[in-house]
């Protein structure tokens, strides 16, 4: 059994890790930390876990306890993993960080977007960006994983085949993204109340969102050159799900078979599903599931390519991808604990 | 492997069987029938099942094909199982009927509520009402199971401990029940449109609902005498879930320890969870899961007992309970295929 | 024009007053207070009011400014109206309190349920409980109105005809109530997040809710004697709306024509609508509207009477009823500002 | 009083006309037709209208009765207005068609997109496209109005200032649109069930939607030349609302003051609200209201302009705009019947 700990277990990515790991045959959750809820049983906060974790209680973070784990997940706000990751790595504990702490390779850019000093620049070199479809081999050897953000996962998986094949103009990329409200976390914010966010839809952060540099970094790597991306996120009245609608301009091969391009690109991927031509993936088709479901369109045969990409923001966009990384790091079947179909309806 | 078929697989209980059985290690779904969708792959209708049933297509019902199965589920409107069950039983195939066809023991009462002639009265004697918490041993030996309705499951599990212990007045039972819209099925009805059923709540069938005689039959058996029940169902704006709020009048033992009564009653039940005193179970705590979660209250120490009972109408209220019955009938661990925690949030 | 002020204008009942008064031809909102938002224009917080209140900004509460008003609404947490009402009344300003401060006539009971000392017991004698269907004439003469709570409005209007006619056993009343989440206010609470409260339903405060003594007080007055009520509120996934399902036991006249009883009782009421026999009122049929819509049933001809009562908790359950009181107090047509039909769908 | 009739009154735009006209001081609804519901009172279908239209019943369409009206609204599927409009115009009745029958000026294009022969090409010349912000003077003189579609209203109002000013490249327009489910009408379709459309989001008609040629026609007129538009609609889990997110490429004047451009363009418009810089309009801010609320952004100071445009699809996107046209045609204040603020929360 792989012994794991979870730092910051009260948020949505924390409880989602517990839900997924309850079905993982080779993982044992031995510690879960929360300063605010220390002493409370996890089932008191999450009654859906009654019968699964009846003896697991939140504890105050303790580096010694965490250092005894084989792996520790950080399901924390940014900055926390900076402070603890180094110590854990020295204990031989592998670190899987679901926060943004190690996602950007450029320290200055990180500091500009997150408004604070980077707490662990020395670890950046060995941190691996945990998008298995791009970095699978590096993940297998990694000690420190930066799990991709939710929007970045949906957007990169949709654009990558086109950029790697040089099919679209890298200077004219648009990502119009829609998220469910769990993307805003479990914090008690007025804007996330059912009475505020239900029966409504709005864009937010149109001036610039923290996931923009992360997406850009990934697309630049895929294109091997500069790109220009406009990214507009929207808040929608649902709990889970991201729908990324991606627009690119074809720059060559007007007869290009985009469908085959996508199918070949992801033929061996256990968690990317390219739908048949003409499909429109629904976010609910991945609710609770680790799949990214894609469809590619060329409206009216124009030069504009439209990619539709859906994920569950808490699974492939966070905790599921984290478990996928864990499986790879420990030499297990990549799909362990992630096999259940989406809940639909 | 247990070879199973599903008759009427396009509705919500049908697809829910597929979802649950995809995780069942000892079941193989070999046939699924639908007159209207014959020839279509199930994944074309339910994209969440892509990768799970890629070679399973709907076929027109064929008694010969179904007779080769070890068990057949009926996820059909009432009347269909009447017509086919006998033939299948003769083939040695066990029948698990999710419809109302074999739930009522009284033929005349069935005909009065369902407005048609009972099609298989001769089979009623051997039909077992598939509520494992009441009939576990009979289920193990049964060839023909009538899976309880959704409301009847939530209401009976809440009232049974009190009635069996003679704690409440059987002449004054009230069940105020709230359901999500999947309770109305997948039929295209105006009243079930998101534009009609969202942001609203209403009672329906206040004059009498078909689940009333089924509940009454179960409570009469528990009490071993006549009972009087008022049952008012309500349609609420959610996909899944039933919340039954049950009211009874204590008739003795003012100091009765109701909490202990419930805990003892369900101590060995894998799918009934009695919550701590003062709890209020949420329907989402069982979303996608086979548990019935209960709490018992005595507001202000009065003589009124209030039981709060929640289930997922598609799982413990239908397909999950059907799988639980299958496991019992075939001598398997009762929880096979039903182990995943609820999806929350 | 009636000059009015609103104390505590940032919550849902405050903004709802603004919405309704924007359509009132004889009211001018001249002041709105909020300590936390002082200086901010109301349209910055509530963009739906852009074009209606472009020059109205929140100010810190100022008794002198408020004392210049003809009437002041309190849309505040309990305790605030206690502190200010007396001073305003001395200025000749009428007070319409939407909080619970003056609803209970028994000081000790108020203090027990609200956990603090009553701040203005001397004003209780003249405070009028603002349920026009019961106290219309007293309201017309009142200087200080206690606007009924949301649950109490729905429950009392449903039970009153039966209790006043002596038709039901006052010792066996049950009110099973369902509310939308605005009933919990605009406070940033985790339990009210869309991610928590959507796709779920739960009872709460089963041990005793603050609206219980208020309802009891009203029913006792109607019955002119002691009553026994079990009241269980439920949180449901919608923004607005209360559905009260009321259960009583008929004590006489088995042939009683309950439909006619209700229709006669409310024949002259502008905001109570008794639906035809067999109806099931939907909460959305009163969304944004001041009507209480009722239907009365006797399931299967039994002795149990079931009344279905729906209101919009923010309108007839709060701000609309407050405006109705204002109209009565100032000798205006009771329906001014309240004439728009519900928004449906 | 203006006497009006409504043809096809059972759908969502029909009932929305009734809701709005109930508040219109100078309109009397004298006829409403429905073949399927003939004889039924409108309040039986729409209980929110009880007390407003208690004597108005659906009748079978009758050209003679309709020809006595001052104006007739068509809230019908396409093709119906073709058949009746000419006859009504000859009676001197003005026609306001909410369907697509007279929106496209090019008969061949209409026939290609709607798959049937155009039934009234001779009327096209006098039909006026009822977007008051573009055609106000023509509307005042018109006998026949083609009320714009919901998407076309939101998209055109957002792009027009930029195109008319020649600020963006007409060859690279993208409209990513999100609609609530009432956009799909009141038909009983499985895909519109709460159980299907709730907790999910999907694109649809990515290959080409019928509103595309209508939008294109309006943008071509504004630009006075060819344009290229990619239009992707999405279905979102809410009842009402459209959010159009519009992307254009600036072609000149890098220092352009887009905010001022928009504010000047719509300074005198009663139903277009340009929000302050940095705003993100919410669809709920126009729920039930006739306003189009806009915000304009240039993310990170790039060359991409992003316009956020929200309307209520049933009001400014259909019935409200129809009433606005009626007011203009009959020389009334353009805002009559349309003055109520949006319902928020």
C-alpha cells in the first residue's frame, strides 16, 4: 500500500481526493491536515464518506507525520506547498501539489500573478508539470509534481494537437471557458452563494486570470515559439464541470483531416476521448470522472477550427489528475482508483 | 461471471444499471433491449459510458436471447414484466423487476391503481419484495424479485423500526416526501423541463399516488395490523434524491431511546446509516450511492417523532437496490458493484 | 409622495424593497443605510437597479436623517430595530420592521429564542403584527409594524381558515415547510454556496426553529386556545419560494366543504388566491409576486386535511408584505407597487 | 387602448407577452390563439396570470377575429406568420412577428436554412427588422415587424459600435454565446429536461445555427461590406438569459477609447446599458427586464477586443422587444410596459 497524506483537506479538492482514494486498491490515506478543523473527523464534515474514513480525523499539519508518508498531496492555497515541499522531499516523501506553487517555470511571472515572493525557487528545476499526456515519462521519475490547473488542462488538451502539428496560427488563439462554481473553491464568498450564482452566467477576470500564464507556458512549449492567447473564463450555474470552447485559425492544408489528427494524437491516452465528428461533448458526461472529452469542428467549412473540450474541474482538473500522477510515480496502472463512469444523469 | 440482460434500457434506471454494473467485478451485461433504439450503441445515447460498453447495442426484445441470461432486469413501464417474466423463469433465468408489476400482493388493488388487468397473477405467490432489510433470506432463494419503489424504500426504512417496536400510533402516519425530477423518468414531458421544474417546488398527486398502496402493504406487514398513512409527494428542482420526512405519534414510553432503537435495528445493514443524534441528512450525501441515511428527532421533546430519510432514487430507490438483490440471489457479497462513495459536492 | 428610508439595505429583503418600490407610484426612497457599504451606490452592488436608483448611495445609519422620513423599513438582523425604533417613532416616523424584533408578544419567549435581552419591551404594546389578512384595521392605525416572518406567513394563511372554523384538532398540527436559499439571507455561509446547496435537499432545525413561537402565537390567537404544532423546515435548491405543506386532523363535519370554507375566508383578499379543487400550487407561480396561493386537499377522503401554501419568501414573506403594510398605514390602495405578475417561467 | 391579439400563445414568448402586457397601461389583450389548447383559460396553463387574465381563453386562430385587432403578435414556429400576415395587413392590422419568417431579406437563404418554401416573399420588402437601436424610425412607420432573434439581438448590439466605427477586422469575428433553456422553447424534448440539462453545459449546432445568417445580415449592413463570423451557441443550466462573448481584432487606433465609443453609441438608448470599465454583466441583472447590458474589455491591452453582452432571451430577445416595437409603431413612449427592474436575486 502507498501511504499518503493530504495537506489542506477541507476544500473541494481535498474531499475529492478522499472520494477517489476510497476506491483505490493500493492507497491508504493516513493523514489529513487542517488547522481550522483539527480534531474533527472527516465524516463529520463530509457525511458521504461515512463508512469509508470513520477513523480519519483532521490534524494540524506536522512535518514529521507527513514525512513518514510515501506521498503527500497539497490541496492548499498557493504558498503553502512552497513552505513544506522541500522538507518532505528530504524525508523521501514525494510531493503532489494541486496548487499553483510549482506550475510556472518563471519565478518573476509567478510573483507578478500571485502577488508574493516565490517561496521555493530552488525546487522549480525538478518540479514536473503533471500533465500525463505531455510529460508521462518525466512524471514517472518525478519527486515533485505540479498538478495542472483546471482551465489549463481543458485548454491545453484541446489546442495541443493543432499546435504540435503546426495547423493553426499561434498568434490568434481564443479560449472561451465556462466553469462550475466549485472552481471558486469552498470559501464562503457571497458571489458563490446559490442565491447569487444560480440562474445566472457571467464572465470574470476578463482583464487577466492567473491561469493565463500557465496555459501560455504549455502552448509555447507545444508550439516551440511564442503564442498569443485570449482567455475569458465564465462562471456558470452548475457544481462541477469545465467546458472550454477553443478557436484557432487554420494556416495551411485546407483539406486537413482534423478528426484523424486528434484521434491519432490521443489514441493511447486512457483519459482523453475524441468523440465522433459532429459531436458536442457535455460536461455531465465526465461528472466525477477523469476523462477529457473532445470534439473538433470547422463551422461551415471555414478556416476557423473550433475545439470543444470538457472535463470535471475537480477530477481531471485537479484531484483525479493528481491520482493519475501518483499512479505513474509509483509504477502502478495509471487508471487505478479512476475507473468509475461519470454520474449521468 | 453472472450474465445479465436489461429489458428497457433507455430510461434512467436502465442507464443507472449500466453505470453500476460497469464497476461490478462478477457481472457481464450481455443484452440490453429497446424497441425504439434497436441497433444503436448504448454509448451513442449515454456518452458517459464510452469506454465501458463500446460494443453493447440496444436490440429488440427477444425472449430467446434473454432466456440465455442468468438474470434479467426489467427497467420498464408497468405491464412489460407481466408479459415476459413467466417465460424467462421457465428458461431458468431469474427476474429482477424494477417496475411495479409484482410489488402489490393484492391483484385487485394493483388493477385499481394501475388501471389495467394484471398480466401474471399466478407469479405473485413466488415474487419476493426486494427490500433486503426486511426480506433478505427470501431474496436469497427467490427467482422473481419485485424491486421496491423509490418512495416506498425511503418511507419504509424510516418507519419500520418504530412500527415493529410498537412505538408509534399506526393510525396517524404522515410521509411528506420530496423527490428529484428523475423520479418522473426520462419521458419528454413539459412538466419535467428545466424551464418548468427548476426554481420551483410543488406537491403532486395529493389525492393519491401509486406508491401509497405499496408503502401501506409494507407498513401493515411490519405492524402486523392496519395502519393509516397520509403520503404527499413533492417535485423539487434537483436531478436525483428523495427526502422523506416522516411524522408519527409516540404512544408509549415517553423516555424511549429512539436513537438506540434505530441503531440496533440497522446495526448489521450495509446500506442503512443511522446518523448521530441531531443530524439532518442531505440527499447529496447519497448521490450515486446505495445508502439510505436516517436521523430521528423529537422536536422540543414532544410526542411527535420525526424521521428524516434520504436515498438516491435511482440507486437505493431503484437500480442499486436491484443490484443488491442480484448479489443476494447469486450468493455474492451484497455490496459488490455498490462500493463507491456518493459524489459530493 | 411618501418619503421612506431603509435601514440595512444590503441584504435580500433590502434590495427587494428597492425593486418593489421602484414601481411604486407614491413612494420615494430617500435614504438607505449600511455601515459596511457606506458611500457605495446601490447600483454598484445591485446592477439590476441601474437606471432606477442611480443617485442613491448607502449611508451610515443616522437617526436624524431617518427621523425626517415618513416611514422607515428595518431590513436588519434582530436587535437593530429595538435600538432605533423608539427614537424614530418620537420623530413621528412610522416604523416597519422586517426583523423579528417585535413579532413575539412575550418578552421572555423572545429572549429565550433569540438569546439576548429584549431591547424595547415598552414598544411591544403598540406594535402590530403586520399580517393584513388578520390585522388589517389595526395596521391602518399603527405606528410600528412587525412584519411577519416568511414561514409564519405561509403557515398561518394555510391553517387560519380551518382553526377559526374549528374544523381541525388544534393539538395535532404539522407544518412541513420547504424554502429557497434566500431564506438564509445574503450572508457568506458555506452551507448556502451553490456547490453545497444545489442538487440537494435537507431538513434543518428539526429540534426547534425561531419561527415556531411566532407561528404558534398566531395560531393560538386564531384558535383562541392552546395548539400543538410540529414545524420542520427544509432547505431546497432554489433561490426564492416557500412551500408549506400543512397537515391537520378533521374533528367534525365529515362532509365539510373545505374548498368553500377557504374561498369564503379569502374572498376579499387581494393577495390570497385559493386555487380550484385538486390544484397543486407551484412556488414559481408567485416568484417576485406578493400572492399567497393555496389549495386544500383531503387525500382519499380521509380525516387528514392537507393544505398546500406557497409564497415568495422575499415578497409576501418579507418585503412585499412590508409594502402592503405601508400602503395600509398611509391610506393608499393596498396593492400599489405590488401589481406585477410573477415571473414564470 | 391598443387592441392586440397573440397567435400561438402557449409557448414561452406567448406567456411572456401576457406577463409584460399585464403591466402595459395602454394595451388590451383581446385574443390569444392555440389550436391545441382552444377553450382553455390562459390561467389554467399559467397560474401566475390568475387575477390578470381571468376571462381570457385560448381560441382557434380566426383571421376575422384577429383582423379586428390593432396589432397581432405571432409567437409561433416559422411558417405560420407567412400564412396569415398578408391577410391581417389587408385588414389594417399591424403585425409583429416574433418568429423568423421575415427576418432574412434573402428568400433563398431563408429557404436553405429553414428547409421549406418561403410563404410570403412579397411582404419582405415592407417588413422592418425590429431592432430599435438600428431601425427606430422605420419601425415607427412599419406595418410588419420582424422581431430579431435572441442571439442576433445580443450579438448585434455588442458588435455594432465597433463595426460602424471601423474599429475591428470584419473578417475575424467570433461570437461565443450561452443561452438558458427557454431558448429551446416549451416543447417536450428530452434534451431540455431538468434531468438532462441541469448540472451540465454543452455547445450545440457548432456546424451552423439558424441565427447565423440573421446576425450576418445585420453585421454586413453595419459594416457596409462582407464580414466573417464564427458563431457557437451553448446550452447552459438556467431558465432565462443569454450571455454573448464577442471577440474582434482591433485594426487601427491602438489608443482607441472603446468605452467612450460604446457610451456615445448608446447614450440615448433606453434599453442598452453600457457598464463602467472593468465590469462583467451578469445575465440575472436583466432577468425579466428589457435591457441589453454591455461591457467592453481589452485583455492585457492586446489587440483583441472582448465585448460582454447580456439580455433576457424572452424579453429583449423576444417579447419585450416586441412590445418595444409596438410602442414605437403606435407612437407611445417606448418604455411602456417595460419599466420593471430585473428580478434579482
